[in-house]
C-alpha cells in the first residue's frame, strides 16, 4: 500500500512534465503543417470518403448511415494504432534523456498515449461533421461517450506500457507490430458488419478483440441511440484494467534494466 501511494505521489509530482511532453508531441505533429490542427479533421474525413466509395459501392455493404458507421470504427482504431505505436518506441526514443537525468520512465509512455488521446479528440470534430451531414439524431445517450473513451484509454495505456518495455529488449518488435496491427484492422468490424462473419468467429472476436468491443459500444450510443449492454461495458473496463495491470507490472519489473539496452 505504501509503494502504491509513493507511485501516485510521483505521478502527481511530475504532472507538469507530462503536460509539457504532451504539448510538445502535439506541436511536433503539426509543425510545418499548412493546415495545422484543421488537418486532424480533414484527414479522417478524406480517408472516410475513400473507404465509403470502396466498401459501399464496390463491396456493397448495405449499412444504414455507412459514413457514420465507418468513421466511428476508423477514429477509434486509429487512436489505438497511433498511441500504441508511439508508446512502443517511447523509451528507446528518449534514451539520451534517460541516461542524463532521473525521470520515472513510464512518464514518456504515458505522455505518448495521452497526446494521441488529444489528437483523437480533435478528430471527433470530423465525426461530428459526418453525424450532422448524415442527420444522426443526437440523444442523451451520447453523454456515455466519455466513459467509452476512458475504457479505450486504459487499454491503450496498459498495452503501450507492455510494448514499450518489450521494445527495449526486442528492437524488431516495431516491424512485427506493424504486421500485427494490419491483421488486427481486418479482424475488427471497421468497414464491414460483424454479422458478415461466421457466428463462431463473431463470438471469438467479441471476447478476444478489445477494439471490437469499444467500437460496438460507441456505435450503440451514437448510431443506434441506446446504452451499451452491461456485459459490454464490464468487458470493456475489464480489458482496460487487466491490460493496465499486466503492462504496468511488466514495465516495473524490467525498467531497471532499460539503461543497459537503450
């Protein structure tokens, strides 16, 4: 209990550093960009338009409000993909700083995931535009969206911590992970309905693929005007908390050896 208290105190003490790192990451992303933060809205919109053309016209998925259906999955998966990829290299990329001064190492991973969350919040502007254009009815259930974002943030932070410590010892992980995320994308119902898959595979993805859970919850709230089921919410938080515990534990166990490998 005393150790946990000290860790929370350390996190509080370094809150200003975390804030500065997050701000730095966001500024670096949009540095030398002519459109600046507007690009965070235009980019998902343009990708969505291409995907709508391909999957609604060529593959002919008959889904009501398909642009809105698509941009929800696209936005949430992009956040997971960006945050975990940045987290993966967060320790190695800050090797020079870690060798000079003492800073809690998880700070760098935490800041990467948090800056990706801020980028996703910008991208929600694109989602809002699509909702208005497709005449999605806004309901009180949409106030549940922050809860879903907390679920996915906890999951990405935990998974990011695990990847960050693993990448210190296995540098090839960054290349392997790009293949994993590509396969993961196709195994997530982003641009196709889950009902297209065999029933057995649907059950497996609901249990084994956290992103399937988070995207389904978001669509329930935004598209279908209802709260997610209690089971989906419990499973979503379960994924987040379990990954956070496992990721933090692995990170804590290995962090003293980082200096020998970075």
